[in-house]
């Protein structure tokens, strides 16, 4: 039985060979050919994008890769940064590089295969992918043309249309319901009479116990975090439930405590809205970036069946606890700061007569 990694490597090799053999246009100074393994995908599906660069043998081709030059590590050591590679609506999960295959004469072909996924609806746009060529001190770029792929709905086709209501069936009106209604009215009158009689005999007041107060959002989130600590996310059967619960408790806390509709927003929309709160000073400046990292990891596990390493589960839990503490501290501090009157209001106060 072949190992899954070897099967995947063979598949990537065949995919690259088919791409290199598919070009039929005349060779230019630098020729880029883009190929997509599938023209129709579902949300969270993994598929491949490959690029073949046909160029002068003396030139070097540099394909896009993750740029970690301006990234910042999280306080707990979790690699939650902005170091992500995206081509429009698709997100890169991995990369395989194939360099230096001769194309005849003084030319050569370099190629790369990206394993990607998308969470777009209806259709996903693959933005132009720029490849840098260099020969000595000369450097220039060539970009591929944008592409559109179809993203199919996850709802079964037979459930998309609402079927019309069936016509009402007509039945003759029976008499026995009226008889039962009369008996029910008599029974209610008897019960009402008994209730009033018992109430007169027992005039003491019944003290109603008020319902318990709702649990504060921060306390609720902490209790859910402690429950997550009892799970074993290293178990494949518990990995996805662990990250689904982690993302839900963060979104629920933000909606109840901060007031942002986090349960209705995508990760990208929620991050953009939290940046507005950070600019106003309602939450710390590093909160949007750290929150986006946790929710993005949860989305990859939920939709793309990603299997993070064991150490990343503990770091994700620790990073979430730091997020909750920082946001709660900022909200409490904002509530304790008094609101000072405007200068005009102060002048009006000074002009009031003293009694």
C-alpha cells in the first residue's frame, strides 16, 4: 500500500507535467502559463494552482511565497501573524517548487504548484499572480491573467426551492367538538370556583422567587474555556469540535460584551470591524490581529479539515485566554473613566446664578 505522501507527490508531479505540456502559444521572452486543477469547487475544498515560467536560461524565476519580514509573534509564542499568502479569494495552504527543467536551446522552465482553498460564495477570483525574474542587476515582473472559478452551494438542490402549500381538504363539520367544548368550559368553571375557594381559605401571599441573574459574558467565556481544557484536541474525532467551540465562545463574548454582531460576521468582516473599535480606543490595538489568527485557524480546521500540531492546540487556548483578559480589562477601564463636559457646557454651568 502506497504512503499518502508519496501518492500526493506523484499527483503533483503529474499535474505539473500536464501543465507544461498544455502550452501551445509561441514562446515569448518570458512566458507564464497558469493551470487550475478544478473549475468547480465547494467551500473549504482543497485544489491546486500551478504556474510554469518559460524564460531565458540565464534568468532566475522567483515565485510568490509567504513574506515573514514584518510579522510579530503573539505574547504566548503562538505563530499568529499576518504571514499569509492569498491570491484574491483563494488562500494558500502549501507550495511545491520544481526548478530548472530544460525547454530546449538557451531556455528553461521553472514551475510551482500551490495547494489552495477558498471560502468565497458562488464564485472565487484568482487575482493576477506576479513572478519576478532577475538576471544580474536587471529585475522585472510578469503577472498571470485573473481567473474565475465556480463555488457551488452546499445546500442540496432538492431543498433550494420552497414547494407550494397543498390545498386545504374540506371536511363536514361534526357536532361532537361542540359537545367537548361545552364540557371543557364546565370543567374550567369548576376549577376556577375551586381555586377561588381555596384562595379565600388560604390568604397568605406566595413569595415569588426571582430568576437567577444572567451569567456575565466574561465568566461564561472562562467556564467554557475550562471545559475546553478537558477535551483532547489531539484526537482526530475531537479536533474539529474543539476549534468550533473555541471560535463560538470568542464570538459570543464579543457580541454580549462589546456589542459587535460577531455571530453574524465572517472572520474577515469581524476583523475589519474590530479594527474600527481599536482605532477608537475601545479595545487594545493588537486585539484585531490576534483575534483574526485564532478565528482563521478555526476556519481552516472546520472547512478545510486542517490538522494542526498538538502544541498549537494549547497555544490557541492560551492566546484566547489572553484575548478575553485584554478585552475585559479595556471594557472595564472604559466604564470607569468619567465623561468630562465639553467647554461650552462648562461655560453654561459657570453662568448659572448662585442661590
